[in-house]
C-alpha cells in the first residue's frame, strides 16, 4: 500500500521500520564526515541526533567512541529499537521541529532526516540548530542538491523529500552563525549524499 504523507514522514517510517532496519547501509560510508565531527568536538562530548532512526549505524558509531547521544525521532517504533540497542542513551519520541531541550550539544546531526521536512520547515530549523548548539559546536546534515520536492518509493511506501537551493542553505547557515567547513554535492563515496558540515561561530 502506498501512503503519501508530506507533513509527518516519520509516521510512514513506523510502517516500514523493519524493512528500513534491514535495508539501511551500515558500512559507515559516512565515516569521512563522522570522523571530521569526532576530531572537531571534545572527547566524550554530547551529540544530538535528529531523526536518529534505529540508531544504526550513526548513533552506534558515536556511542562506541564514548560520546553521549541524545536521539530524537518521530517514529515510535524506531525509538523502541534504539532503546533496546542502546539503553544507556537518551531517546526521545518527537517531531524534530518541536524539540526544545534544556541543554546545548557539541554536535547536532540531521543525517538523511532533515530532507524529509518541507521547505518552510527546513528554513525554520536553523533557529533550533543555533539554540541547541554550543559555541564552536558542529552541525552536520544532508540535503538535496537543488531546490525542489520529490517522492520516492521505499519499502512499499512513498517518502517525501524536499530541498532548498545551495545558495539558500549557505545564507541560512550564515544567518544562524554557522561557518561551512565542508559541503559536498552528491558524494560518490557516500551513496551520492549531499553533505553539509558547519561550525557555530
């Protein structure tokens, strides 16, 4: 059955959680960017993982390196898996757009999750990034490579994706007091992901 849900994509992930958990590449093709984060923040620091999914492989990578992870996902079933796998970390069922946590983090991730938000929601997220990032904290997220919206079939369900233009992301980061460290468009070593890594200044 196909399900079109543009506003709360995480509800679709509840339908395909087991398919996703099996299909998600866990080879850490993202390691270049993850290691950049590790080398840019204090050892044992705090990570806010927005759209953490099932916790693998991204959260696991940081947990095994001694970082303290707070994971947020709107999918209750994905958070249930995270709690089973990593019971010592903090896992929160929430739409990432609605979080307002009483702490700041050394790094914020929105990896393969930020691009599920509609364009206006993406614009609004930069205030949230700033409020939750420590000074010199790192922000890493994946986006599209050009402005637009699309749907893709995953596990028998349609998932919504959106992107702003490169120049708008650059302007939003600057306005939110982030300096771009790395921006790679459709990295062939990372599953064609378009990656942003920035540092709060």
